[in-house]
């Protein structure tokens, strides 16, 4: 078992809140992600067992959401939007800058285990482009200076 007792309990606690078991999938993925740090086939199977659904239903839902990494990532999972508004306002060069600054390839983990950078589709914050999400938080109207400050702050936190 990958999912611990607390996570399984949290998934079960959501079941009565929804009219159908399928509606519990997204919250269940969130509980699992918060515990494990990423999702994979074993996690899908375990969620399916708890919810009494097919594993494919869990996997299908998970595949739609980039906020759930499907392989291990750094402590700070940086998702940079590269969709239209962000792209027009410099997202691509921001990504290159970030990757150079952190000396890491897209999707890989920095040697200190702190950072993973990926590009994602629109995160729904187009009016504050360019933007990125780090774990649960949005960072908006980004400039290289802001990126420097954010990364410095996260490095300090460790
Ligand atoms: S295009 Fe980047 S948040 Fe929508």
C-alpha cells in the first residue's frame, strides 16, 4: 500500500458528500497527491479500491490535470503557463530563464531536490500573464526580477 491510513480515511470521508462515487475522484486524487507527492498506477488502483470504481476511471481523470505530476517532482513543483496570453507576454523566455537559473532540464528535479519546472496549458489567470503556479500558489505578472526573488525565497525556506 502506498496510501496511508490517514489518506484512505480522508478519501472515505468524502464519499457521503457526493451523489456519485465518480464525483469523489478529484478530491481523492488531491488527498493522494498531498501524501505521495505525485500520482502513478499503484495510486490509481488503491483509490479505485477505496471508491469501488475501475482503475481506468481514476487514471483518466488524473491524466487531464497537470497539477497532479505523474512522476516524482521537486519539493517546489513549478508549472509555468505557456498558453496564448502568457506566451505573448514572454512565458517562453521566462521558462528558459528559470531552467538556466536552476540548471535543470524541463521535468527533471534539481540535485538539491527542491525544484521541478514544467510548462502547462492555461491556468485561468490570463489577465495576470505571464504567470506560474508553484505547488498551490499562483505567482503572477512575472518578470525575471520577480522570479529571482521567488526562487531566492524558496531556497531560503529549503
Ligand atoms: S494563458 Fe496563461 S493563465 Fe491563461
